[in-house]
């Protein structure tokens, strides 16, 4: 395996090391060259696997609440890829506008559309 890697790199004209190539079951390939942040590998893997593209915009909390009903702050934070305090700030702003309301249960806020 060690000797086949440099041979494949020469065949593909790869000059950046390390290079990681993800290959799907249908032959689609996405390569990540050089030392990259974890997000670059996640995005490449998402592209070949057909998963949700990592760089798509996060859903709006109000849309989530309309679609799923009552949700906890941590659920919205995780779905929107926000820290919990950022999520709380956004949700409090929506509540201030009158779009949503919250109730506290077991030390957590649960949000719903008015």
C-alpha cells in the first residue's frame, strides 16, 4: 500500500501533501489537499456521501418552530449550529417581537410559536 500511494499521486499529478480523497460508491471523488481544518474534510465527505452540504445556511428558528412545534433552546442551537447563548439571544429577540413565547420546565426554556 505504501508504494502504491506515491504512484497514484504521480498518476493524478498531485503535488500537495497530504491529500485525502473521498470516493463514493458510484465513483464520485472529492479530494482535500494540504493541511486543512476539520470542516474541509467534513464538507468533502458530505459532498460524496450526499449528506446535507455543510456550508448551507442554517434554518431560521421561527421556521423550525412552525415545522416542529415546541423545541428546547438546546435543540434549536444544535440545529442552527449556534452556541446555546447565541441561540437564546436570537430566541429572546423573536419573543420580544411577539413571534414566539417560551415556558420554563426543569430548568430549560421551551419555545413555541404564538
